[in-house]
């Protein structure tokens, strides 16, 4: 089994990812950490515990993390996820309590144990990377327990929160920049599962309505139905769930190595992931900035049907 940790701001698509990670037999979900993003931290925590209960995984430790980005106010997305983050579904809410540790401390403890055992963990941030930035700068030794970071965020060429920037990066661009820099310094491989592939893994309403017979399947169906309703479509993407698919089945994702930076200023471009696709040394030599020091595997294409089937089979 592959050990994983998810860092989430649980809205509808994080819920799709949590169900997959909690239910897939090849993943060992060792912890889930929460951060403010799609909704406020209190709602994120309750949503996360609720989804894990539906998946039959109340054994997984869940910790509260950062409520706010490093430098700017939190910017929620109720137009995408509903006021409560789960599309205002009439679903029984968890009353379970969280781990007593802060998310950064839980991440540290799990990763240091992984470093001691040699069973290194894949970290899957599906949210603003505030918790991860705090971890890697406060406890850089914890990186010894990381096999890789596979994050949902950014894009090579498009945005959604703004014309330039994807929501998770735009919400806390300083955190994303810190994580990229730290990963480069500490030798942690990074994959970016961004908007270039995010929308491609679709579940039709007909497929969703075949999901029934267990709390996991029933919640999965409700999530796709709600996302379809919000987008006024005949189906919906599993969104963040695709990043978990990429960890389970990397062969379904096409990536290319590119230097990557995060734009931290600019009226129109703050939060943009700058994917440097240049391959001519003269351009690089004349650029006063040079190439970004951290090279990331950037997702450029996905086998959408393969990942849709993987998700459907697992959550059912």
C-alpha cells in the first residue's frame, strides 16, 4: 500500500478526492489536515469528518490547520461549493472531534515516523498550501519522510479565480511559492495537477445515479448531482479527485518537467503559476530572472475515462 496524506479545504471536489483516498485498497491514508479555503476552517473540518465517516474511515486522524492565508484575507467560494462547502446537501454532519495536534504538528509527526521507518509518504495538497509552507519552513527535517508532493493547483495557461490564477494558488500565493522553493531545496519531487487537466475527468449523471447501496456510494452520487446542478450540466468533474487518481495510477497522467514560479505581484497576474516552457538557451541567458530553480512535473494531459472508471469503481 502507498502511504498518503491529504491536505484539504473540503468542498465538493475535495469530498470526491477524500472518498477515493479513503476507500482505495492500494492507499494507506495516514492523516488528513484541514485549511481554510473553499469555506472557513470550521466548515472544512466538519465536512472532512463527515466525508470520512461516510467512507467508513473514522480511524483516520484529522487535524485543524491554518484558518487564514499567510498574508491576505481568506476568500471563500460559496458560488462553487455552497455556503457550507458541501453544496448545502441534507447529509448528517459528523460530531467527531479532531486530533489534539495542530495540522502542522500532525504532518510533522507522521512524516518523521515515515522517515524512521523508510516508508515514505506521498503528500497530496488539494487546497491553499498554507499548512505545507508552515511545515516545510518550521520542520524542514520532516521532508525526509516525503516520497513526493502531488498538488492540485495552478495551470500552465488558464485561470479560474482570475483570468491568470487558479483558486488554490491565488488564495495563498506566498504559501505556494514557499512550498516550491522548499521542495527544490530539500529535494522533494513535485507534480502539479492543474487546471489544464482538472476539468477533464467527468462523471455523467447517468453514471452517478448508478452509485447506491452504501454511505460512500450515496454521498458520491449526491456530490456529482450537486456539482452538475451548480454548473447546469449533465455531469461533473471529480476535480481534486483526479490528483488522487494520479497517485494511484500515474500512467494515466501525462506530465512534462518545467521550471515553475508563482507570481506574487501584478494587478492581473498575482497567483499565476509561471510555467517556463522555453527550450532555447539564448532566451534563458538574456532573461535577468533566469530559470526557476525548482523543476516540477506539470500535468499536460489525462486519460479521463481511465480515471473516471477508477473513481466510480472505488467509491461504489
